[in-house]
C-alpha cells in the first residue's frame, strides 16, 4: 500500500536543513523527521519501505526521512532539535555523549558492526593473511581509521606492516578500481553493493571475524524528546521495528520501494545490500533474540573502545545508563512474521 502522505526528503545544504528545524515535532504533533547516517544508499531501503508500506501511518506518524552527512552530524542534529530522530553509529553517539550531547540510543537496529576491509576479487587479497605489504585506503577522520591499530593487534601485526593512505569518501572505490590501493577500510553494507553495481566482485574481510564484534548503528533521540513526548518515541519504535523487519522479509518489494526514490541501482544490488544489512539485525549477547534491545555489558564495551580509540576523555564518567534506554521498545523477536498494514 503506497503511503500518499510519504515524505522522503532530499536535503541539500545547511540553509534547507535549518528550514527543516521548524518541522520537527512537538508533543502531540503527528509529524516526525528522521536523519540517516549518510546520503541515500541501498542499505537504507528498509527505512524507505517502513514509510512506503504504511507502518508509520498506522502509528499516526507522518515521517520524513532525509539523508545525513556522517553519524556525528546526525547526532548533533538530533540534540539541537533540527530533527526528531537519527540513525547513527554507536561509537559516534558515545563519543558525542562524552562531550556533553544529551541524547540516547533507543532502538539498536544494527546489533553488529559492518566494519570491514573490502578488496576486489582477483587482485591478491583473499584473506587476512594477504594484508601485510598491501595498501589500504581510509577516510582521515573516521572511526575505522582510529580503530585500525586495534584490528592490526588482533592480526598480530604492527604499524607499517600494512600501508595506510587517506582518501575522501567519494574517491575510495574509484581508487580501488584504478589500482591506486589494494583495499578499503569500509562499511561492507555500503561498499560491497557499490562494487556489485559496477559488475565487479568484492572480497570482504569482516572485523567481527577477528573478535571485534561491536554494536553498529541505532536510533538516537534527544533527552528532551524523551521528556516531552515519550509516547511518540514508543510509536516511532513500533513502526520502525515492524517496517525494518518487513523489508528484511520482503527484499524484492523493499528494493522496488527504494527504486521509486533513488535511481541508478539495479534490483540485485539493492537486495544484496538489504541482505547484508538485515544480517546485522541480531546480536550475540544476552539480548540476541530481541530486535533493537541493548545490554549493559555490550554498551560498556563500546564506552571502553571509545575511550581507547575514539577520543572519549579517559576521565569521563559516562555509564551505560547515560548511553541507552530500552524503555521505549516493544522488541520483536526472531522468526516473527510481519504483515504490512
């Protein structure tokens, strides 16, 4: 069912973003805005479908989904009230909270991180043992760059065993294709589909296979929002959980929804991204079978990693209770069949 009130916004420039601040919902209003982590990619198809298929409408919410420009910016936009909710990297959220951001993670849609080394098939990298002596590209200020020494230590390697060069987000895949470097540090849910779209095959070395199994991205809202309209957050979470899992169970239909909004991607590329995204829905800890639920031990692990690698002040007294809340969730479970409204 096509949602005639759907608003999938393409936001260009700070001025338009500021204009949107007037659209953020207040207590009792039905409109909400959600900012993604980056510009629209096939991995975002479940968000598009959640709106397109009427899950938010069924909860009385008129949701606008917009692209982001990095998780830290998304968290800032949530805190300052420019948007009602954001989909942001857990590490970026923790680091922002350590700097005073009054926000919380309230729905962990991505229970496992998508951090990876991504190479092209047939170019000499088939496994972790092939990395010494190779060159990998990364974005200068990203979390993966900061955490690369952690991955190297898991491999028993030291600085210099793998050459690291810095590249812009837009140049990483072209540089890989041109042979300027051997692999990228990347979110494989983004880069593998992008490589697939170019009719090439990717080799994906997942950091989780090294034992670096961290929370990925989740839904962030401001503490102010939780104080003033907690019931709307609950309705938002109900719609998001159902819509996201519906897309996971119906990847072809979700791909069609995405193609209505974003051109240039073949169905096979989008369904590949959906499959990879949905494979990260379920964690491995105490809350593994409850979609979106977080636990103290895993959040403390994220805080410790943020202290060691992501710039969180070592003297910070940030606790799991400061970082997240499950109080706004009615979590769905594995093998539940979701019906669209």
